[in-house]
């Protein structure tokens, strides 16, 4: 139900939980949510405000995941806990074997565009390194088609007959869009399908064996 703007409101006060660092005096306001992922129930019950206040001037503070003490930390969770969460996410992905398509690390930090298995195995020379890379298939970005009326949207009158206005240049616009489509991918982003590591491990082992045999053959 609608009411007049000047009626139907009253002043109220809400109480927000806050935690104060008594060392420096900083007050940390509580968010109304908990650290849901924390396996330790003590941390699950603690608010972010309490954790921020405790960490505020502390020499070292524990990871909510494993309790490991860290003196400096960019996130709530320690590196090992962040890694195990990332590993678990990667393990759940659909995976298929790599046939030389563009791939990359799932954080987008590093790409392999050339399908070069030597380059890949040089970059990740051990099973662990290959597994920790969290390789996923890259997805192409194509050039966006040029929409002449959208491009001029901000400078045309509302009642403009855009089809009639731009009709004389439509053959050129269509030619341009055809050329843009023919460009192929203009960039790549990481996708969500994982590269199956097993065939790469097999390749890695075959190479190691070859190296050993070659060295063993030298008297
Ligand atoms: Zn403080
Ligand atoms: Zn941890």
C-alpha cells in the first residue's frame, strides 16, 4: 500500500555487535554472517568483526581452517587451506584429454596456446607441478559484430527510424561484420573443463624412462 511521502515513518535504533582492539582502539563492526567454511565450530560461531579485532594488532593469528598460526595473511585462510579448497574445486571439474587445444591455468595466470607438449612438460616437470597447475581448456572470445544503430544510440532522437536512416550503409556494415567473424578468436579466457592429467603423466614417465635408458647406455 502506498502512503504520502511525509507520513508513515519513525526513528529507530539498531544495535550492531562490534569488537574493539584494546591495543589500538579500532572498532570492528560485525557483519551478520559467519565464516561458513570453517571446520572449527569456534570459528564458525565467531563473527568477522571478532576475527578482525583479534587479528588487528596481533603478532600472529590462526587460520580458521586448520589453526596454523600466520604472522601475515592476505586472506582469512592460510595458503595450505586455500590450496586444498582450490584443489577440491578442480578435482570436481569435468575433464577430457588434451589434443593440443589452447589451455591455461585456471586462475588465468598462464596460457599454452600452441599445443606444444614439450613446452607444457618443461613448465611442469613433475606430476605434482602438473596437478597443481589446475589446467583447464580455454574458451575463445570472438570480435563483437558492429551494430550501427546501437553505436549511435546516444545521439539519435527517440522516434528515429534507424532502419531507414542507416539503410544506405547496411551493405558495408554487413561486409564489416562478415570480416570480423572471419577474424576468428580475438582472445581467450579460461573455461571450466579440466585437462585430464593422466595421459600427460604417461607422456612424462615415458620421457623420463627414455632419458634414463639413454644415460644408462653410456658406459
Ligand atoms: Zn589494533
Ligand atoms: Zn589453514
